[in-house]
C-alpha cells in the first residue's frame, strides 16, 4: 500500500523542487510531476515527489483521517 501525505508548499526552488511542510517539519520535494504550483499550495507527496495538487480542505480532511487511524492503532497496543 502506498501513502501520499498532504503537505503545504512553503517555497518553490529552482530545478523543479520546493520546500514543503507538514506538522512543522520541512522537506525538499520534487515538483517534476506537476506544473503551476506555487507557495501556499497543498500537494500530496509520495516518495519525495509531489503527485497531485489538492485544496486545503481536502488536505486537512486527509490529515484528520490519518490521525484517527493512528489513534485507533495506538489504542489497540
């Protein structure tokens, strides 16, 4: 199973890369698979590549679902 995490683009860098952030952690992410993204946009990131641009509400919904799943897993252990 593959998981793509929603991240917010903080800065677009030269060479089709950006700095993206999730929960206060910043990572360099490749933008080679997307066009027309800019700082402030939300993207799904898988294996270091932004694979889809999504709206902020969808990003937050996905994060909420992942947090709920995490809580269910940790409460069973």
